[in-house]
C-alpha cells in the first residue's frame, strides 16, 4: 500500500446535525464493523458522550473501501468531469486541485481514515487537532436547520488549514427538510454550486455510497515521503494501565515498525513501543505504519507528562538535521475555576486522576493552589462552561472523584499603583481597590444565528449583556447578528437566555478579540458573617446591587436549612449591599411530651433557643457542591 491509496478526512458540523450517525453509516458501508456489532454513535465510546448525545473528544477509525467493478466506468466519468471543472476554475481555497496522482492511480481499494470531531464551540481546539491530521473534510449541514454557528466556525478553521471541503446536506428523508433553501445558503456562504453538494440521509444510508466515491476521487492523497526519516505527529493520547500512554499518531514521513526504538523530540524521551496499530474503531495491532497512515503507538511510558499533543515521534537516535513538525498552538483558556477534592477525598488521588484526564484533553490547564478553608486544590483553565461541566462529570464518573468548585471567572488584567500588571484568574486574588489604576476584561466577537422572528428579543439580550452592535447579515430566512460582548457576560448565563428566547432555534459562536477597560469590583458572599471563598466573583460596578440581590435570594432558596438562622449577605469591601436570612430548621422539641404543665414545654424551648444562639455564634455553613452548579447561570 502507498499513500496514494489513503484518504484522511474529518466530518465537521454543528451539534446534532448527524455527524456521529454518518460515521456509523460509513463504518457500516465499508464493512469496518459487522452489522451484528453495530450500535448508534459507535465512535462516541465515552458514556457521557452517549448520555448527552454530544461528541466531546476526537476519535479516529480506519476503514477499507473496495471499488466495485460495475462502478469503474461511471467513476472514471465522474473523475474526468470533476478534473475538468477544477482545471477550468480560478484557484480557490475552497476547491484546491487534488494532485494529478489522485486521478491517475485509482486502486482497487482505499484506506479511509476518519477522525471524528466534536461539534460544540467549547471543543474547537479538539477540532483544530483533528483537522491538522487530515487533507479534507466533509462539511455536514442539517437539511431542516441549515447553516448554524459552528458550521461556519469549523468550516473557517478547515479553510485556514487549506483543507478540501465536500459539502453535504443530511437528513433529506425528513418531511420538514428544506433542501433548496440550504443549497442557497451554501452558495451564499461558501460559493458552492448545486452540483457540488451531496444529498444524503445518514440514518437510512441514502447517498452515502456516492459520498464515499467522492471522498476517494476528490480528496487529495496525503503528502509525505516514504523514503525520508520517520516523523509522526501526535494528535491525541490516552492512558492504559498495562500499555502506558497510548499516542494517536499521523505518520507524515517515513514508516514505523513495531520493533524500532523511538524518540519523542520535545522531551528527548526514548522508548520501545509495546504495540502499534490502527483503530477499527477498537485498537487493532499491526506490524507497520506507513506514510499517510493514522494509528496508535503504545509507548509503555507511565509518566503521562512526557507525551504531549503536537510532539513529533521519530526513530532513535534523533538525527541532528531532522526538523520537528510544527505541532499545535497552545490552547488559551477562556474560563477559570478552582477545583478541590470533595470532603474526605485524597488530594494525591485527585491530582493523579486530573493528570490522566488532561492526557485525553490537551486543552485543560491547571496549577496547584491551597485554600485555608478548602485545603489543597487545582486552579483550572477551561474553554467554556460546557467544557467545565464535562470535566467535572468525567472526573466523577470515570475516576470516582467528586469535586467542590468555586464560581468560574474569566481572566482579568489589573494595573496597580506600583506599576505592576496582575493577571487575575480567581476573584479571591482581586487586589485592594486602593491599589488599582485600571482593570481590563476579555472581549468577544459574538455571532448569533437565528430565525428572523426572534431578532428583536435576541438584540435586547445582547444589549443587556453590555453588547455593542456591529451588523446583521441575512442567510435565507435566518439572520446572523454580530456583537462585541464581554466574555464574562457570555459565561454567566447568556447561552441559556438565547436558547430560551429563541425556543432553542438560535445558536452562538464567539472569538476572543482582546482586552478593554472595565469598572470591576469584587463581590463577596458572607454566610453567617464568614466569607464563602467559593462564591466570590468579579462583577461590573454598575450591576453590583442587581447581582448581589440575585445571589443572596438564590442562595436562600437553594441552601439547606441549618439548626440556626443563617444571615446571607453580599458585600463590596466593607459595604453590605444585599441581605437575606435562611430560617433555622424547625424541630418540635416538645413532641415527645404527652402532657404536663406549660413550664416543662417552656424549659425545652428555652434550651433549644440557647443552643441555636450558640450555634449561630460558632457554627460554620458548608454548601453542597450542587449549589455552585445552580449558581453558574446566575
């Protein structure tokens, strides 16, 4: 087999546009998975992915496709027609011309490497890494919903990496499918003509075989030289108790044999692979990986920090003249929160579990911290609220590690009177107001895709979130609103507001564009007159009373009753701006009395009153971790 027989591609789509279902049909049509073993969302192996119906981690699979003899003549006609069209068009990033070898060397079989990608905006970094291992991508659009926020965002990422796009409209079997309108949207947004768009139903399999033929005939074969020294790009990894760190690799140059000693160029770490192979989609051991192939290497390494996404694998010893592959840009977290092991949990076990999770999620970042109240923990960086929720859920379900979390915050920059520039990733690190000269917050360029009837209400939401209007573009019967909105507003419940106001039809995407000055203050929540570290947050000065009142009211509603009355206060510095009181848990201490005079009852009630007063003086309030989750949207 040579690289000319290989096609590496991804499927990019908005959430719930049928990406996982199409992956299932491709594996079924190519015979990669037997029918008796097929199940829905087979590449979504993580229980959380299957439960939520959302892909959260990239997953590769190698498929083998044999051309049918009866299709040969038709295939040649399609190839020549497509070749003619491409040669007669002006150069375009959307339609790069496949190398001539694609047309001149049609083999009896092809190796198709699909790298499944997440669709949610919070996992854009996973998408970037998937696309870097591919030459092309299927741009999948739901025939009932049309182009959405992540459709456009992921397509732009693919184009930035000069990938060849095959536009596909899915769900054409549904009664409410509107194919003509989606074709118009594709033409307006990307310039695709009707004859360049494939129409399929991933559920029924309609059009999928023709799509496979397009993948073979239109996508470029992998570049690379079989005769050069080995260079393989690590695009993901996982951990196995027996095999150590398992690196997912794309072989760029040379070939890799199971018996060869290898090196990681970034850390100069040497190892002898325990196993190499491909994904079918389960790990399948083979003897050799060649140029252009996608597979895995079981490194045997137990130190998970040595294997990093974007590193280059080569043969030991490393040649001095060998240039490492460009790898990936470091992901920039947009949200920070402190995580602590739940009460009674071992911090060392918590730390080990988090490090293993980071191995399969390169966008996670962390550093160790210590709280006087909560003990040792980690200050963690996330790509968004959904990423944070998934991380906590994975820690609990995959590693048995429930966590206590502080309210998340974005990263602020503060200039102080002594000329320092402080980076603030936690509200409790906010400097004293007397030291602050200026505070800056991250801003986003936010796109909202919505049916036109919801335009007014969504514009009101954006403006109430300190948004600055840029423009409105119309694509079919949908509108694209563009605003400049502070990131802090996006992550404090705006996604839910937009979904609610549009009855779930609107979608959002955003890019962080820089910092702007803001009048910010630290809001402290006091429970029984003691600061609750996990509830501190940085807010805009103009919204202090509104947010403070909302938080104390919500806490009064959510927190469990204690044996004593608990004052709940919101404070800016020494000033109390809002207060509520959670009544004490009522217990009838006289219930055991079956008679007697009133003095016996009064004696018990007086004793109870003294006990509650003593508890109120010395009692400490501990909030259940679920309350913090409820406050994320407040």
